[in-house]
């Protein structure tokens, strides 16, 4: 006898009797993961934990693509966490994210709700799923002064060499999106060479991990379309407003991508056309690096169940429930 797998429609009220692990939804930028996570959360009475390294900042909304309207499903507000928890201009980091994640995750589980981890920052996702032990890394003024005059290419090579020495998986190429981020990554890797930490001190968390696989050409089209929409939707004014609030341009440039290139446009370093062209290329490269990181997670032992972005949201939800 062949048993028919349930769809979302015919699972019905029986879903209340199913015990869910952590569900993780990941994928490159513009693949539709937030919409999927929110609609799945509505079905499962779940709460979403963001895994985005820039959506933590208040007031940085359009450039980080928070799209908070996605969390409203048929008039139902889906609870979300780890968005708007840090001041713009501050330097939120992986260590803080790991601590904040565990507090939120434990609270959701203790209340009997389903946690859904959703985002595109593979480093954050892998760190919490595998329980990487991290320590706060103090600033190294002497190292920073030494690195300040080096080019991005030189910093990239230094970081690559340090990672080879340490065997580190704790940084990827998104860390070299700006000069400051590259120096900070070098600072962390240099510190960790002399201050070894136990790799699995925090508990690993079992999760069903779902990836959204989007065709490269479709991804490119969506990225370009979304960039135009965000620029037309006030992204330049958002960044101009942050600068007017007294946040230094170099702090915004530190965040990379939209904040790097639009800030350089606002302060007169780039024309609008130069900004758009360079930013478009940078986002395409960023999405490629995201996929490289996710494939690396698979090589390091994480099973990712890939779903085709072209499937309807309902089809994706059915697939995830079948996995559960």
C-alpha cells in the first residue's frame, strides 16, 4: 500500500500535533526566501529569526531590503526577531549575533512556538547551527595603522594567508566588500591565531535546512529590477538622512554594497550612473559569493534541501512539510 503524503491543505488541524525542529531557509539575495518563510510561519504558527548581518541596524531599511510588509500575511503579523536591534554606525558582529540568536531561539522554543531561521548571511547561519565558539576580539590599533594604506587586493591576500594558517571557516569574501571590513576580518583572524578557542563549545542545533535555488540569469534580472525599485523608492534619501543624523560616511561605507556605493554618490565621489553600474555589479558578485558559501556549508557537512525558486510558494511549503 502506498501512503499519500499530506499537502498543506489536507494536513489541516493535525499540524498542531506535529513537533517541529528549527527550520532554516537560506538562499542568495532576491530569491524570495523572506516571503516563503513568512507564509510558512503563518501555516505553522511560527516565528522568524533573521539571519542578515545588516538588517540588525535601525533606520537602514531600504538598502538592507527589510521588506517588513512581507511579514504581514492575510492580516496576520508574523513575529520576527533580530531586525532593528542595533544603532546605525555601530559595528554589530558575529559574536553578538550568536548570543542574541540563542536568547531568542530559547525563548521561542520555551513558549512552544516554531522557530524559522531565515536569511542570506551564511556565516551567521553556520555559526549558530554548528555552535562555533567565539570570543570578543579587541581592536588592534597597531595592526590597523599598518593595514590602513594597503589596497583591497593586498588585504584580500593577507586575509587568505591568515585563513590558510588557521584553517578558519569563519570569514568569507563578503568581509572584503569594504576596506574597513577587510581590516576587521584580518584583525579577528590575527587574534584567533594567538588565542585559540574550542570550536564546538556552544551546542549545535538540529535543523532542517532548505535552500532556494534560483537560476543565475533570473537572479540577475531580479537583482537589477529590485535595485531600480529601491533607488526609486527612496534609498538615496534614506542614506542622505543617515548622513544628516551625523553618522560618518566611512561608517556607512563600512557596511558595503548599497551603503558603500550610494554613500559615495551622495558625498560626490560617484555620479548616479557610476553608482548604479558599480553597485549592480557588486550585488551580482555578492549573490555569487553567497552561493559559494552555501556550497561550502554542504562540503562541511550541512545537508541543504534545495527547492527551485520557480516553484510556487504553496509547492515549496508542501515540500518543507513533507521534509518535517
